C-alpha cells in the first residue's frame, strides 16, 4: 500500500485516505500509525480540503486522545493551535527558515517587515526568534483575518518570548493600506490558494527597494505571468522557486522580487 498523505503537527497527525476506503480500515491504519509514531497521541482524518474564506479543514477523529489542540515545534519555536479552527502547514518549515535567513541577511541596521496571512504566527515568530538570537533590530507587523488564528498567534508570540518584536494587526489584508502603517522594507505573503493575489495591496505598502516574498500556485510560468499582469512595471530581480506540490503538475511557487 502506498504511503498515506500525512501532516504531523507534534502530538497530532492528520491523515488523508483514498476515497471509498472503509471506516474500519481507516481506524485500523490510524491505530497502527499511533503504535509506530510514539510522539503522536491523536490521529485525525482530513475529510475535506481547506474551504471558506478562513481556509480551515474539515477533520474527523480516528484514534488516540480526543483533542484538537496541537503542540508543534519548529526552528527552536513552539506553536499551539486548534487544528479545527486554524490553518497550519508543517511542510512550509523550510520556506519559513529560508525567508527568515534572507531577511536577516539585510545590511540595514533596522528594518520593518509585514507578514500578511500570518495564521498562528509561524513566519513572524520564526523570524523574530532568529532576530533575537542575532541581536538584529526589526519590527514585524503580523496580519491575520481568522480571529482564532490571530489569538493563537498572540499566545504563540508570548510563548516564544518575542512579543517585543511584533505588532498585531487583525483583519482583512485588503484594509491594511487604510491603517496608515507606513511603508515596509520586506513583505511576506504566504497567501492561501485563492483567486485574489493581493499584489496591488502589497504594492501600496511598499517603497522603492522593498522586497516581496509571494506565494503563487500553478507552475513557474503561470505565476510569473500573474505577477507581470498585476504589477509588472514595478517588478525587478524576479526569482521563482518551487516550494512544494499541491496537485498533479501544480505547485506552490515562491516568487521573490524587488519593487522599482
């Protein structure tokens, strides 16, 4: 049998089974998974993909402890969140690390960073924790629409002792230019797989020389065309990198570029 698609979030594992598999077989495989993964205490099934404006999954308990609160460790940080009410991908851990390293490699003595679609806080908190260790001066603005994820991000920032690095801005990313937050040196956009790009919104929060990290979906060519169609005249030094697959010949693509 092929390996079952899975996300392990510390104490919770989320498995995705083939359609039509009997419930008894799912439960058997879930209990077997628990026996072979001692750190996992709960196994959930991903019944449906991410849906709705807040991009939360539909999950079903199969085996182990009945809890929906994950405690997950990454890059020296701890994250706690409700898997039923928030989105989190452990598959993007390397993305978070690479982007944080690139930002902290800046020669500027101090700078401002905006993280849109911040979820429970992995991008800003990993960045803040690394900045703290390196004694870098920066201010991170964390924006999130989902109220449950926003509260979890606040708790996680406190848990990781980086509250002094982060400003919390709740609400729709479309409204950020109205909040008079100023311009940013870096903008991180781990955008969900939705139609709207939010690139024009990011541009309103940018200045000449701002570096943007943007997640598009499809392939490199389609993401490049998407960016050029939206804000092409303002883009330079465009770099595209595949950051994981999302389906057959479809990928999450990280685009990084500098604003002219």
